[in-house]
């Protein structure tokens, strides 16, 4: 977790304070259930809720001695709770607390990321609608292909992150489970009803069968999902980086009018935010495999997963939260240059319409070969002139061409509107009618 | 794709024959829609359906010249269809065919894998029920912890693969989309109703917004899911490998009575199937990252994803299909040795019950310290004797111990039934009442 | 291994024919050593060398029965050798043959890849020298920065692949070892001198300590190295893809004058080869992690590595060999457009020189602030005009500027030569004086 | 970077204090070279060396404003140096400082890791020699195979880490380069001799051709190497975990006599250190792919690599350093139980010798079939008795067997010495004569 790529709300989820608070709640809710079941006296639970407290530093101090974080926490808790403390954690194992806590943390982290995606979706929606009909060149292989609209580009990003939202909701459900099942998960020393109570109180579902630990296929699915979201961030970031290239310059990351930069080199505005997002995507993607490797624990449990999760739990969620927010900021304020898009559309002298001309000529009765020859000889001229001659002008001046398609009709073929006839349909599909 | 790790049904999905057949269906269904829309004559569609045919070798031959597989296919198709062929593929791009075909293939592959998981679930369910109350030692960190049942081990695997089933269903939905949207996805030359028709006919949903290609976050999610399933396979395979260790030997991969092996070394039965599954899991897991890297295509599309998918499309699905089937076979016929499980449970001389004795002593009024001392001095004796003395015998002979807990009651504490009281509950959770 | 991304020489290394031939040589050389040691009769070795033969189909047939490839091979071999066959493989295990064979295959594969890199280096060297002083814009963050030469770009690629060559040589040495050490590697049944003899005969070094298998850290290092080489291929491929973008168009993958393409859209030449290389790089990179996971075998050996190697052994080497050759072809024939590079250099109206003007003004006595103001006001004018006004012209016409730096001297500041003063030095560093 | 998996010396390399100190040295040495070249006055360099200082907090403060760390540093430095500060950083870019600094940090990190490996090698060597002839069962597939010695197991680990040492030395050389080449790496504003001087002063070699940044294939190779070392750590950690299993118990992680643990369950000593190492290995391995993805920067440079390196630079080196040290501690104090090894060797009743008996019978003239039958019928009896009958006893009592091999000679066949005849040879190969 790197401060400069972190936001406080997500960081807070992973701080000791928050973790111990969740531990406390798990233990206290478990007490309530044990009281209900007649296993421990009501006063004990009351004491825990009322007197229960902890201090991170004190826990650290005890842990340095005991080398065991849950024992350290319970010891510190007992210092506050007094004699009733001996009823705390009864029949439970450390994993009951640790794994259920991780479930809470990952679920909360998912909530933040879902909110992040919502914010991003709102921005993408607004800007997609704003540029719904802004003509821009569609590129395949980095080469000019056919016209599209800038709104469609953004709408595609919207649809992609809308899928990411659904994936995050599913990933949240994967990990939001509670296990209070005792050693090797048999409930030998604790009634399953305690688990049911704690699960409900903590907003989790019950883990159907645990083996002291919650199975790690759940966490693997969670982190794999973050990897997919990271890939989507990378895609949009890459789009912005391409658009901001000096030769393309159809959009730029926001640059405040007075912002200090290379004032003597006004073109030197670097897409550093989206480059950064590209790097952050690599980081989150790199955390998928360790999470997948964590699944195959030995027998009922080993602890190899723990160090992995101590690192990727915070790192993946904090990084992705930051990346989503940064991307939202980039898209929100993205400087979009429709004139430049138009200039780029025009820079090939209308060559991007040549296929449509070809079609029109054949439909008007020209043989495929003849039509090709007509289009090609004019297209090559435009190409050699680097787009400084307009294909339309050449075609209008070519009697063989106008023999099939009249000059006025030729102009129609160069109309972008033709390409945008279904933009509304596509928008309706994604954003609703 | 390696023959020895392949099954014919999955391989068939990826064979040229199957691919071209899907292409044909996409083109023919598109014709139907175009007829409906009055764009092409009804006879053309009729000709395609009736006369349409192709030969893999002929297509290869043409492709060697044209270096373009879709054009080669269309050319070969035209050789059969005759003049009506000029209406085929109208307004479409190669990607419309290729990407929709990939969706069909991945969906069918998912169907096979879901069926594989169903077969595995049936086996796991049967064997879990069979060994529902077979006592076995639960191990944390590879060390004996508390008793559990072999059925619970298998039930955990059942629950894990049940989740995998749901994930595969979700993954299937991710990729089962159809795009017939033309160059850069604007439908400029093709009516969106064609896409709707083809989608329905091919059992797909419509891709809301494509950009010539179907967005690769879908495929990434699909392959990431396969990676998770592979991890679950690895977990169960690792369990079997552990159980088959010479010193543990609680279960073995099936070995036919007359099977040729190391006849002079009857112990040399190697868990080679599950070791193989471990390796296959690594392979499938390794394909997740390339799929994640495929998301960030440039602008509307580049073709970098293609070579990746040509390899991992078949390799990941064929390998996982094979691995699921192999695992099903292993679990179906797994030789399970309850006597050995009991022997292993007993080998520590009852030390695994020491915590319960401790609890009973304190509940009977002994101080925590005194109880510890009593248990520890006897436990250490058992430990030093390598389990050849029984803890129960020592305790019964220890007057301080029997001063708190009578000999008869001590025996109760060594009863496995205590640990299995909630096994039914857990089974009901997973398999239903 | 996909035919379209394969070259025959590398494929041949992995074909059964080649594998069995290596097995034969290992067995036969081992016989020679055993004869030397007086363990087997000289005639036996003679018979093996003279009568020894095998048929792939026959081996497959036997393997279908025995389920063991080495036994199948030995059985088939015995069919040819006759009674002397009983001396073959004496004291050896299957792994001795399999692992030593893999070492030979990987070493030969490395030789081919080293030769591939040599061919690539020759091309890069030639073209770097050819364009040593071809001015082109250097870009940071995709934004015009300062001039450089196209030769320097290629020289950097040369240096990168020169490092790759050294890495491949090191990787080859890692895996080119021989183990003929018998079960669990103790030489209990075979003299270490047999290993030494076979190693020498097969062009390998002796594995100092094997445990039936050759340790897999060696192979991991090998495949990790291939991953790095793949990354370097991706870098150069990405450069070409960028250069070929419609708006940049400083270079293009070769396109034969008569080559069929989109004849009506002459600009539609897609960098499909380098896009393909990008995908192939992802594939090879994805094979690194499985190879790393293969290291931690259980105890003296388990067979989980085998399925991984059966796939990535051929796939990684065949793919990388193909990719290196394809990249060599791309760079060999790359269409390079110096005029377009110049046009791009000029397109910012000389803004790329503004920092040098700034420096000159301060050196001529202007305060940093005043110099900034002078440069900035003119630069912004150029920027707003989209480079259609030349900065040099504006500066010459700005009396405050010329008050510090005379018009003639200003021109000097716009000279590219200034940037290229050390090009020779850099070339000498990389290519030698 | 997680405190509990960190050691101070490695952490220190990555702390701001250390980084800024390296920056200072780079700038100051560059000044010396510029003085030498007559570019800046001698007094300026003198001032920098004598008055130069910085405060991390002050730099942070300035960076919050300027959003640029190098500028913030230079500003703070100037506050101390005074007017001479304007000569600092002349002709250089931020990358010159940043990339050269990273080279220094990674080289120093490599030095620490090489020292870590040396410490590990010393421990492995000592313990390998200590247990050179301690008999233990060699296991293939987790199944008893043939005897080996515990020293050979450790020797193999020694040889593996000895290779890792060489790899780390090579990895260090990869990254220990210096680039002071200015914008896009042309040396336009700085003489290459400055670079040569700084390189020498900082203990680096000159980067032959940089493009503002040092090429990232170097760093990729470095991190890939760390991934291989992590895999080797995982292998040895896995070995210990296996040996410590309750049923095997041939070795244990050190447990101090008075160490608090589960005092009532003396068998519950968990191999948590090696389980932790397994997890740490996953983490380091997960950082390889992001490093590989960092190679393909756009054109002369983009900054996407930066965020990746900010995380994996410290994380990978700190984690691996910690892991190597932890592994050294584990192996140094590993509790090794030769009696238990012997017991495990004996537990199959001598079945592990059956192949040798088979060989002896055939050599004594028995037909292969007859010998098989003799061994098999006795072996199966031992196997069914779970090793509680000794194979040797049965063979001695089998007249058909003793008809070929006398009882006294049979005993010889059960001698472990036979298996250890070449142990010295193997040790000499690895450790020298």
C-alpha cells in the first residue's frame, strides 16, 4: 500500500483500529448468542458490550510477547472487561475471528469499489450523452477505419464498467460469509446457532461448511474479479493515452489553465494519470495468481494463505479503489476536442468513405472490377497527396464515376449521418430508452 | 492441447469442422434476417441453406493464398451456393463471424464443463454420504488437530465445486453474446435486427455495444473463472496426494487388483493422477493473465487478442474438461481406508483429546493451572512414548485427575461422537435436509 | 503449439521421432560406459548401436497397453536389438532418460533461439546504421519531447536483444545438464561414470546432485528468461504499431506493391504482424508462472511438473522462435518514412526547440523570468495555430528576443545537429568503434 | 511491505532518507564531472558537497505543492547550497536521477540478498555434512522409494541455492547501470563523460543506450530472478512442512524447550514458519509478471512502470530478504530426528529392498519370472501385515529363495550402505573435494 496511491476510506478498513473493532463485534455478538443458548451468563455479554475496549498499542505490546495476535487482543480486552472475560471466545478458534473479519473487510472494500464504479458510471454516462453524436474516427489496428462517435466510445466504457459493477456485487457475495465453527470446523465446542447469530449481526451469510478456515476459492474469485476490473481500467486509460498523443490530440487529461507545467512547451502535457493507471492495473493483475495459489491449502487448513492476504488484501483493494477514483476524475474532466476529431476524420481526404462509394457504384450497376478501378485510381491520388486533395472532389471530376453516381449523390456518400443512424438504438440498449 | 490430456467432445468444439459449421450457421441465419428485412431475395437464403457446404481442406487451400480465413470460407461456400453467394455476409465484417463464433464455442465448452462438474458433484455427494460418519483426524498445518469425518472432507469439496458450478454458469453468460454490428460496431451497413435474429438463433444474447469486436473483459472473466476452478481441482488433488503418502495411507487412487505395477514393491502405488491434476491446474492458471492482458485492446480493436485466444481457447477448456473428468474418476473409485484412518487417529495415544480433558477438569473445579499440570505431565509421557501408551490409561491411573473426573467419565471424553454431533447439520446445509 | 505460429525446425525438436532418437542415444551411450566399466559385454553395446531402431507407431501401440512411455520405447527397441536388449537401461530409471532428454531438447531449442536473435541483431544493426542520423521526434508519454534519430531507436532495440542473447546463453547453460543417477539419485545401481560419459557424449554437463529428477529451478530460470525475451519483442512490436498509426505513419510493416489488401482504402494497412507479436508475447509470458510453480516438487520428486512441461516445453519455445523470426522479418523489411518523420518533427512549428531557446536567452543575460515570458508568449501563439506558424519566425520578429539573441543565432538553435552530436558515441558503445 | 515480514537493513534501502542521499550523491558527482569539463565553476561543486543537505519533511512539503519529487528535492537542496545551486542538475532530466538511483537501490538490495544466500549456504553446508550419512527414506510421489541420506537432501538444497547465488549476481549486474543522458537519451545537453564519472563513483556501469529511461528488460530480469529464488525457498519450505507432518515427523521447526505452545497437546507444533515462507514465495512470484509487463514502454518512455516499481521494488526485495533469513533460521535450528527416519525406513518391513532382492535372485540364476514370484509372495505378506513382519525374515525362511541366495547374503541386500556408496562423490561434486 503506497500512500500516494491510497484513499483514506479504503485504507481505514485495513487499519488495526478497524480490524480490532470487527474482532470485538464478532466476539460480543457471539456472547449474545451464547447467552441466548444458556451457555454463558447474561452479565458476561453485558460486560463485554459495556466495558469492552482495546488499545492498538497495548495489543501490539502483548503480541510482541505472545506472538499471537488474537490472544493479544483477548488479553487486552480482558483487561477492560474484567472477570466476565473468561466467557469470551468460548469454543471458538482464532480462525473464526480472523476469517470472519476478513469477510467483513473484503465486503466493505467491495462496497467502496461498487460506489467507485457507480461514480465512474455516472461520469461516463454524462459524457457519453454529451458526445453522443460527436463524430470521430473509429480505428482498427490503430488505422483509420470508419466513422463512429465519441459518445459510442464512452458508452462502450460505460457498458464495460456496468458489467464490472455486477461482477463486484457477485465477488462481494462470494466472500461475505461467516464461520464460527471451531477447530477443524466441526462445531464440537460451539453451537452452529452462534455462527448464525454472528453472521446475521455482521451482515454476512453462514459458511455452509468450513474447516476451521473459510475456503479460499471464495477469496480467489474475489481477487480474480479485481483483476478483471483492473484490465477494464487499463483499457480506458490506454484509450486516453492514445487520444492524447501529439499527432492525435483528440482528448487530454485535464490541465488547469493556470497549472504549472512546461510553460515554454505548451504541447508537453503528459497523460501521466492514465499512464499511472496502466501501471496500477499491472499491480492488481499481479495479485490474482497468488490468490489463485492460495486455494489449495493442506487438509483442513494451513496458514500459507495468511501472509499473502496480509499483503494483497489491502494492496489490491486500496490500489483498485484509488485507480477507479482517479479514472473517474480523468473522465470527468477530460478535455475533449471535437474539432480535432473532425480534422483527423478529414485528414485522409475522405478515403474513409471509399468503401461506401464502391458499394454505391456497384449498386448503380458498375461491375465490381470497374467500380474498384474507379475508386482506386482516385483514392491513390488522395493517398499520395497525404489527404491534401479531397476524394470527393476527384470523384466529382471523374466522368466515369459520375456516369454511375451523380455528383450530388456522391456528396451524400460522404455524409457521417449514415454511420450514426443506429447510435440511438445502441444508447437505448445500454442506458435504457 | 495435448492428446493425452484431451477428451474428444471438447476437442471437437475447437476443430475446424465445428468452427466452419458455426460460421455457416451465423451467415445463413443472417441471410434469413436480411430476407425478412427485404434486403436480399428469399431465394438467396434458401440457396445458402440448401446448397451451402464447405470442405476444410479446400478452405485451407484458399487461405494459403488469401491469408484470410473468413474470405477463404466465403469463397469455398460460394463454390457451392452459386450466384446467391453474393448476398452472403452483406454488411458484415469478419469479426462479426469470428467473435460470435467464439461466443458459441466458449458457451458450448462451458456447457461441457458444467456437465463435468455435475458428474463430479454426484460422485462427491455419494461418497460424502457414504463416509458421513467415518472418523478421521482433522489436520491443521499437517499436524493432527481434532477428529472430523471423511464425509465432511468430501462435503467441503462438494460445496466448493457447487460454487464452481455457479461460477461457470455466470462465466458462460458473460461470453454467450452475439455481435453483428459491422465495421467499428456502428451498424452503418447492417440493421441491428439482423444481430437480434442471429443471436436468438444461435442461443446467444445481443452484445449491447460492440466495437467491431466483442469486448474482451467478458473473455477475461471467463478464463479467470476457469483459473479458480483449476485451483479447486488442485486443492482436492493435493488432499488425495497427502492421504496416499506412505505414512498416512488413508486413501489411494484406484488400483485394479490385477493392475500391473511394481509387483515386487506393493507399497509403490503412486498418486500419479492427482499429481498430474496439480500440473494441469498450473497450466490453466497460467492462462488467466494472458486473458486479462487481452482486455486493453487499442481503440475500437486490434488483433493482439487473436493469437492468445487461438491457444488458450482450446487449451484451457480442453485441459479443464479433462482435469474435471479425471478428478471425477479418481474420486469415484478412490480407495478409502477407514481402519487406517482410525489407526492414525489412535497413533498419538489419545493426545488429540487432551484439550477436552483439560476443559472437563476445569469445569469439574480444578484451577486452570492445576488442570494444565495434570494433563501435561500425562500427555508428555504419551508423547515421549510415541503414542504407544494411551493417554486415557494414564489419566485413569492418575489419582489427582480421577479426583476431579471419574474414570468412567474420562472415557466419555475420548468419545469421537462428541465431535460429530453437528455433522448432520452441516450436511443438511450443503445437500439440503 | 499452433501450426500458424510454428516453424518446422523448432517443431522437429519436440516431435516423437526426435525425442525417441535422443532416448536411444542416451541409452546407447550409457551402454558404452557400462562396457567400459565391465558391467555389460561389449557385444551388447555393439548390438544396440548397430541394430537399434524404433518406430513411433509401434511405441504408441505398446504404450497404450503399458501406460508407460519409456517401457514402451525399451520394448520396441528390444524387438530390434534382440537378446542384448536386456543390458539396456541397466541401473537407470525412466527419469534419467526423460530429464536428460528434456535437457537436450531445451538446449537445442535455445540454440535455435540464439540463432534467431543473431539474425534479428544483424537486421537491427544494419537498419540502425542505415538510419543512424535520420531525424525523428523522441516521445515521452506519447508526446513530442526532443529530437532523436531513428537509428538510435533501433540501436536501443539492438542493445536490448543483445542482452537477450546473453540471457539465452545463460538459460541454455542452466538446463543443459545430464542426470543418470538412478532411483532417488543415489547412484546405488549405476556408477556415476556412466553419467559423466553420457553427459559428454550428449553435449551436456553433469548435474551435481539430482534426486531422480533434475531440479526444476533450472527449467524455471529458462522459461523466465523466455518471458523476458517475449517482453522485449513486445516492446519493439509496440513501437512499430505506434509508428504505423494513421496519424503518425513514420514506418509500416512491409506491404508488397502488388499485395492484395484494401485496394480502395490505401491507408488501411494494418500492423497485424506486430499486433500478433504482442499477443504471442502474452502467451510466452503466461508460461513463466507455471514454470516457477514447478520448482517446489515434493521430496525427491513428484510428477506434477510433467504435464506442465509437455505443454510449455514445445509451446514456449516454438512460439518464441516464431515470434523472433517474425520480428526479424518485420524489421528487415520495415518501410521507413524519413520525410514523414521530418513532417512530424515540424508539425509543432518548432516548439520542440523552445527549451533550447530559453536556455540561450538566459545564457545571453536575460533573467529566467523574462526569458520564460518571451518564449512562452511566442510558443503559445504557435500552439494555438496548431503549428502552422513557425516559432522561429515569431522569435525573429520579436525585438525583445533578438535583443538578446540575434536572428542568425536563433536559427542555430533550431538545428537538429545539436541533438545528434553524441550519436556516434552511443553507436560506438553498442556496436564497437 | 509488511512490518512483520521485513528486516531493517533492507527496509532502509527504500526509505526516503536513503533515496534522497543517493540523489544527492548523483547530483554532486555530476557536478564534479561538470567542473572537470569546465562547464560549471569549481566552487559550485564544492558548495554542493560542503553545504548540501536535505530534510525529508521539507521535501514532502514542497512536493505537495509542485507535485514533482525531483524538483522538490532540488528546491530543498538549493535552500542549503545557496546560489551555486543553479548549477546543480544542469543538462539532466529527472529520470537520470530516478533511474540511476533505482539501479543503486536494486544493486544494494541484491548485495543484501546475496549475503542472505551466503548465510543460508553456510547453514545448509554445515547441516548437510552433519547428516551426510544419516539414512532416510527417499520418496517419489510421496511414496517410499529407496533409501537416501538426509545430508543428500540438504546438499541438493545447497546446490539449488548456490545456483540462486549466481543468478542473483547476474541479476545485480543487469540493473547496476547508470544513465545520465538527458531528455530522450541523446546527451544533447550533457556530455557523456558526466555519465561515465557518476557511474564509476556510484559503483555502476554505463548504460550503453538509454532513452531518458534505463530499459526495463533489465529490471524484468531482476524480478524474474527473484521469482526463481522464491520458488527455491518454497521447495525447501515444502520439504520441511512434509517432514513435520504428524505421521512423518522426521524433522521439526525449532521449538525452544520452554517455548509456550499447546502444552497440553505436545504434538501440536505447527510448521508455521515454513508455511509462511510458502505464502511469501507466492507473493514474490506474483511480482514477476508486472515486471515483465513493464518492459514494453511506449516510444522513448512512458511512466507506467513507475507505480509498479514503487510497489514491487521494496516489496519483492524486502519480502525475499526476510524469507531468506527466515529460511536460514529454520534450517539452522531445524530439529532433525534420525531415529524417526530410521523408524520410517523400517516401517515397510524392508519392502524398499525388494528390488535389490529381485536383482540378486536373477543374477544368481533365477529366471525373471521365478524371481518375481518369489519376491512378490513374500512382499505381499509384509504389505498385508502393514510392515509388522520383516521381509528379510520371510525370505530367509523361504527355501526357494535361499536356494538361490544364502541367508547371510540376503542380509547384505538389506544393507543401507549399498545405497550410500556414492554419497562422498556427490558431496565432492557440490562442495569440492
